[in-house]
């Protein structure tokens, strides 16, 4: 019996082997090729089976028709076809594939923008192209419709623009987040998502840019070091280093940067100041010099619990010791000198848990401290003198927690709901000493507690065509000091995809902007013997209503319309006092600020040597305030802005950049802002397989990027020629190292191949 069974098994195995087709894949140097694909067909091209060659080049196919065709493919080798009849095809040699550039034909362009669930997604590395872009923050300024000025990002047709990391806001201030992004390599960013009306799960209202950082998926080690030199009136520079170690399970990121910052600003002021029916001609020149070292550190630990769930822990620190600024003012009214010494420290910790089941929870904590002392001495031409010294400081603690849940309701409908709570406490003080002369001084010691509680619900539907719709409502309870406010913020967005070439997007958002802590204090800061900064106790938050509509053609051309109305708008504006000779800058609540208009974004290419993008914005601005000191205003003006971003591809490793922008006259309260234009040029050279790059840029070639201001309104007469020596020459060296990737060994199911 056993013998019979053995004979039957032997016969069965022999029958199986008789059906197999075997062979070996090698290159022209007789070396085995791993990972080649072998497709088995009949002679009339009917598919039968397929296999992949092993490390030794061998392969097995579990079928053997009487006659067959084999198609052998590999990325690095030319495709080969053979016909055969037998079980053993022997050795199949593949010839190397020639990837010479003159044999590459580009059939299509990568989409300029991708739309997913109502979000405009941009690959920043593609958007930056070969331009002179050295970090994530500079890449953000390349986003269509985004404009950067002195560390502030704006989006055409919107009010406040919020930048969030990985879908959640941080308790860091905008300047602190800017520093972080300037020290973040571009290749660490997976994509940037632009939303004109962010859903409430982002815990930020209105326009939002979401920066999605890359997560670990494999074994790798990579890093980057760079050093830069900058001449912007003074010589300065800095260095930055970072590395990332990752496995499929976890990743560890470390970044450290140190920058020597030196700045020079100036302002020529002519004030025709009317006081008690007498006109005083005040002319003065102010030079502000600032220098300090800034140290930044960030470390991130990521842990993937499984394919869908992950945990993220990050620490960010910033330290600025011995920041010294000196303001020297001369003129026909007074000569003054102000010295200020500041030391700041910031610590931020973020913990986030993301579940593939639709549950997110996290928290964020920031501690910020500032210690400063200041001295002022002023000599007036009429013979008077004023001087004082100040000791001051500020301590801020911000806490934030959130929990979000997203559930599928079926038929492509989704329900989202969640909550967030933010708490901040601020303590600031300033104490005057050695006060001489007739100058307004007041000791202050303020403590403020701020609470913000949010609860939201959102309903959305995503169609297979790409069309999506979202509606939500967020209830908020806000308190600061004695101010308390309940509010409901509706949000709605619609993305309609008629075809891949024709896409329409509409959004409605509401938002509230709360004043900063310093804005609400009763303190007075003296810039010099004539100019003062006043706080505004009782300053009300502003409410913004925003409507946006965009048409996207061929996934790259964008045409937009927008309308924005902000009630209780506030901004720091200058006023010539009618009580004494003083220029007062103070936040005041306007009745409203309103603007409507259109924007056009037109990218285009010329051959393989020019990549350009033209952005045009036209809008009407209206501003009204019935309680601006004793000079109410109601003004409106048309404004136009245009920019052209050009990248010239000189060779494979060399590119030039030329960017120009122009803004026509604008208004801000009683101020008239003159025409502003800017021209920036740069060059970038990459070598050593792009591991090393050297770039040079001259920003604002004609030093024309800062506008001149003037006031000719109801007896106010003021000319201000602002200059920040915005022309800057920067030279940057960058070296990328590592990139090592360990191939993960996985067991291959070969049962379908017959063994």
C-alpha cells in the first residue's frame, strides 16, 4: 500500500515538473538579474502566467503550453521577447537600457495643482522647481496667490492666513513658526494644502495652509547641513544641520540652527504738526540697529503602531540671548538715543495621536519668556531734556488640547465632530526709574487669562467624480479679562468637478481675530522723544466674513473672485496729537474694512528652458471709522498687484531666477501708501548628483520694497520715508548626506508559481 502511494506521489510530482518552464536571466556580463518580470503568453498573445526572477536569476513558470512566448522586462534593461517549446529555456541575456537624455520624450506635464476633498494640494518640490528655494518657508511663498512681506504670509482674497503643521495648529506665534519653517529642509515636506475655508477639524478658521511633513516608511538615514552669508547693510550669517533616521516602525528627527542677525532700519520723517493753531515743522531721521544670535532646536519622534495608527511627539526650542537694539534719532525738534536689551526663550511640546479609524487626539504647550531693560535720553532744541530707564518682562503659558472623530454614514457621506480647548495666561510688567523731564510714564503690572472652548459638527460628501461638499458649524466661548463672548461660526465649501480640465470651487467662512496681549495693555512705549506706542484697553475683536470662488482650468490655470467684510477691524495707525507734540501709534476699532475683487494665476513654459508664473490681483478697498480720535474717515480705493516669477534652466545643474512685482497706491486708514515695486534675482548650481548646491540671491535689487507713507487728512500732515535696507545679498551652501535605504526583506508567496 505504501509503495503504491509513493509511486502515485512520484508520478504526481513528475507531472507537475513536466508542466513547469524554467530558465535564468543574466546581463551581458553573465551576472544574474534579480527582480526581472517574466510574462508567459500563447503565440497569439493570450496571457497565461507571470513570474519574477530570484537573486540568482532563476525563475519558474507553472504552465507549459505546446508553444509559448516569453516577455522579459526590467527597469534597467531592454525588454526582450522569445518563443519556445521546451521546459528549459536556458539563459536569457538582457542588454542594458540607455537612458540618454536625447532619447527621453516628455509626453505630459505634471498637474500644477491637485484637488482632494476641497483642498488645493501642491507638491512644493515640484512648485519650487529649479528656483532658488532653500527651505520650506521660502517654498510657501511660491504658492499661487501667496505673498510674503517681513515674515507675514497673505493669500489673495482672504483675511488672516493660518499655517498649520500636519493638520493641527500650534500654540507657537507666527514668528516662531516662521523660524521653524526656515530651518526645515524642503524635502521633509510631503505637500502643502491650501484651503480658502478650512473645515473645523483643523481648529483654525478662514484661510489655512496645511504643511504635511513626511513620515517614516522604510529604513533610511539622511541629513542636511548648510551655511549662509548675508549682506544687508551689515554682514551676518548662520548655519543649520539636521538629520533623520527612520525605520518602517519609527523615525527620529533632529534639527539645530544658529543665526547671527544684524539689521539696519531707518525712517525719514517730516511732520507738519498743528498744535493750538500753531504749525510746527518737525524733521527727524531715525536709525534703528539691531543685532543678536538666535538658536533653534527641534526634535521629533514618530512611532507607527501599525499601518494606520501613529504617534508623534515633538519639541521645539528657541533662545535669543542679549538682543540689543539702538535707535538714534536726530532732527530739528529733538535728538534722542534709545538702547534696549532683550533676552527671549521659547519652549514648545506637541503630542499627537492619529488613528486610521478616524479618531485624532493631541495637545500642545508653549512657554515664552522675555526679559528686557531700556534706557531713553532726549534733548529738545528748545532746551528741555527727558530721560528714563525701564525694567520689564513678559511670561506667557499656552495650553491646547483637541479631540476629533470622523465617521462614515454610508453613500459617501461623512460626519465629523470634535472639540478643542485653549488656555493662556500672560503676565507682563514694566517699571520706570530715573525719570527726568516732562514725559508720560506709567508703571504697569498686568495679568491676563484667556480661555477658548470650541465644539463643532461637520457634514461632508465626496463623490467618485472628485466633487465634494462640506458644511459645518462651530460654537465658541471666549473669555479674556472681563470680556466674554459666545459665537457661532458657519462654514461651507463646494468643489464641483465637471471634468478633469474644468473644476469649480466655492467657499464661505467666518472668523474672529482677537487682539494681542500687548495691544490691550494701558502701557506706553517710547520709540524716541517724539514717537509713542500706546496700548488700547477694551480693544474689541474683529469679525470677518469671506466669500471665495475659483475656476481651475487644466489643473494649472486659476481664476478667482472674492469678497471680504471685517467689522471692528483694528490696526496700529499714526495720529498727530492735538494735546501736545507727539506722534501716537495706537490700535483702534474701525466700523469695517471691506474688499472685493478678482485674481488670475497663469503658469506657462517656453520649451525646457523657461518656467514662469504670472499672478494678477485687482480689488477695491473700503475703510470706515467713526471713532478715530477726532478725525473720522470713510475712504475707498482701487488697488492692483502683479508679479512674474521666472526660472531659467541654463543647464542640467544650473538655473537662474528673476522675480518682479508691482503694487499700485493703497490706503490704510488716514495713510496713503505709495507705489511699491520689487525685483529679485538669484542663481542656483547643483553638483555631486545634487547632493551639494550653491545658491546666490539678491533680494530687492533697487531697495524699493518698502513703501513711502503720507497723510493729508483733516489737518494731519505727515511724510514717512521708510527704509529697511530690504536689499540683501545672500550666499548659501547646502550639503545633503545619507540617503541610505535598507531594502526590507519580505517573504514572497510563490505558491502561484507552483513551488
